[in-house]
């Protein structure tokens, strides 16, 4: 008997698939994107393996999840962007089309194909000065659902982590933040996402909010920075030339970290 | 949506792109004889190693037969932050090659997470020129570029030139190609050897001034090479590549240096 003949079993399979994926990626290192006065900043912490990538002149990608699945999505986005950029023009490459026609459908197809392994990844893409605005973010979930946001965005391992992280960023004026201010707030958001990701059991929303209020992001960062390094890149409007992507140097990151490295 | 290969040209082929080949031959449909056709061509370009790196300059004229087609052609094309391709020959194919290369270098850097090596960049250009052989053989699409870059590993500027088959040669001091180049090749050799100061010791202003003089000399003897267009105020294009990257010499600076070196006065009237 086919699974599709049995609606209940279909729903069960999909539900199991969600649990499986979230279980696989929830302990990963979240990614935070936040606008600042000269573009957008992407931040994460890791053990030296690159998690933030250049896609095109004004587009960057970051992700949480299985590195090979992230790599597949990254390459798909790269191929699409460069084919359009060559055949049409650099200005015709937009994050919207990469997400709508490229990543979204590909990830959805992977998620629906229940005899194959799904994409174990959640992706965050950023674009500066595109057709949709100055600081645009898209997140593509492991089931292919995508969401647009202006100014800032996050991907953690599970939706609860996203909510807690977004609360840190709410109210940021991303047009006026300096680079160091943006780094500071992004690191705090990351810390809260990390805290949720490492919880044994995720409580109900009200309980999670109550617990989050007692957590100091600084303490989480102090602990995590003992084992992990900060990785940060910008899409920087003032970069000379067409490509605006630039990894931050350790000298640029250092001012935001000094408070956490007292000993 | 996945590309199994690593190379941008492979990706283009997968998406149906075809590089110009002899299928573009311009011949009579029944007799197969070549039709009279004057391709657009560009003219004098030169490159020299000077004190800070490498300088590349080109006139701005494009011609078709004995007709001047355009006086604002930019034949020194940026490929990335440290390399340019300067073209003589057919601009249509040359611009296509430059566009493919620019995307290839970017695609490689983004995909491989490292800069394409200098030797690989040279190889990619060589392959594209070789692919263009059928067009070159028909005499309508030959591209003979100069590739100039700053080798950050060795800390010096480098100049390469090619023949129509894609053979690549490195020049130690200078090179020039295009229809006006015979008029100045000997001059460049003479100046570099006995001119009192080798090109490699010139500062930037002197190198720019010299390149303007040389292009003016080429235009004196080659009708296909343009010179400073007073009516439209168009100067040759001159670019430098140094440790800090590619820089285009601005019109105001060219005006001042043109006055100083070509007209022998402090400032050229604008």
C-alpha cells in the first residue's frame, strides 16, 4: 500500500521527518544577520570551519545544519546567480529569484521526497541595495518555506531559538548602527540562540520567555568563546569595486569581544 | 540545479551557451563564398612594468575597414581587482572573452573559497583564445590580448601577451600589440635600453606620460589608432595595477600629464 493512500500515515511520516531534522540541527551554531550603517553584517561562532559565504556581488549566505547539505544549497545559489549575471547583467541577479525559483523549490522537493534524506539545514541569505531594499534577508527553512525580513534576521536550530534571538534584535535601528554596535547586538542574539539550542527539553513559550529573561547573554558568550571563534562577514556598501562581500579581520572583531575576555 | 563541474565555462555550456565558432561564418548561402565584410577592430595597446607595478594603456578608436566607427572604445577591460585584459582585434569577441573571464574568476573564488591562481587565470584566457580559432582563421574575429596583473605572491607587476592561437608569452619589460604597435615597438625598446631611465625605474607620472607619448606616436603613423580628441575631450585609457590594486587614471590627471609630456606645457587647454 502506498503511503499517499493513507493520509494519517503521510502526516505521521512528515511529522517524524520534522522531528528528525530539528533534532539533527538544533545543537548547531546559530547565525545572525543584522544591518549596520554601511550594509549588513553576518555573524556566527564556530571552530574554524567556514559558515558564511559569498554568493554574488551583493548577496551572502549563512546556514545552520549539515555541512554537505549547506554546500549543495550554496552551490545551487552560486550557479543560479552567475548564470543570470552572465546572461543578463549583474543588476538582474536578485536574492528574491534565488530564493523563489532556486533554493525554495529545491529544498521543498528534498523535504517531500520521503525515501531520500532531506536537506538538514536552515539557511539565511542577505542582500544589500537590491530591488527590494537596502538590507534584505531571506531565511529558507528545511522544508523549503521561506520568509523575508528587513533589517535583521536569524536562523537557529529550532523555531524557539529564532524567537528568542529575534527579541534581542527587535527595535535595532539598523540604518545607524556602527559596525561594532552591530557586532555586539548580533553576538548577544547568537548567545540566546545557542542557549535555547543546548537545552535538554524545550519548554512551552511562556516558560521559555520567563527562563530567557533570567539568562545573561554575556555569560553564555564568555563560556562559548573559550572553545569557539567568531566568524563575521559584511556586505559593505563602501567596498570599492562590484563585489561587496568582505570577511572581517580579527582586529575589527576584537573591540566587540574585549568585554568577554577578561581573564 | 547542481553543476557537477568546477568551471564557469562548463556551467555556461550546461545552460545552453555556445561560444562563437565557425558556425558564424559569413558566407553566401548557396556558393559558400565569403561575403565582403569589414569587422570592427581596435588598435594600439601597450603595457609596461614601472616602479610600482604595471601600467596598461590603449587608444579609444574602433574602426571597420577605413571607417572610424567609434572614438570612445575602452580597450583596457577590468577582470578583477588586480588584473586587466587589454584588447586589439575584434572587440565583439574580446568583450565576450573578458566577460566570461570576469565571471570565471569570480565564480571560482566564490565556489572554491580561494582566489584563482595566476597560472590558472592565464590558462583560462589561453583556452578561450584557442576556442576562438575558427573565427580568427576567417580573419573576422581574431583577438590578441595583453593580460596584465599584479602578482601578490611575488610582489611585482606581470605582463603576458598572446598570439591568435592562444600561446602565452611573458614579457619582462613591456609589450605592445595592435595595428599601431609596429610604429612604437622599436621606440619602446630604444627608450627602455638607452633612454636614460629604464621603464622599471619610472615613477607613475613619468610612466603615464610616456604611455601618452607612445600612443600619440602610434596615431601619427597608424590611421586606425586614435589620439587625444580635442573636440570631444577624450583621452586614451590608462590604468595601473599595484600592490593596492587596480587604478584608472582620471581624466583630470591625464589632462595635466598630457599637457606636460605630450604638448610640453604645464597644462593642456581644455
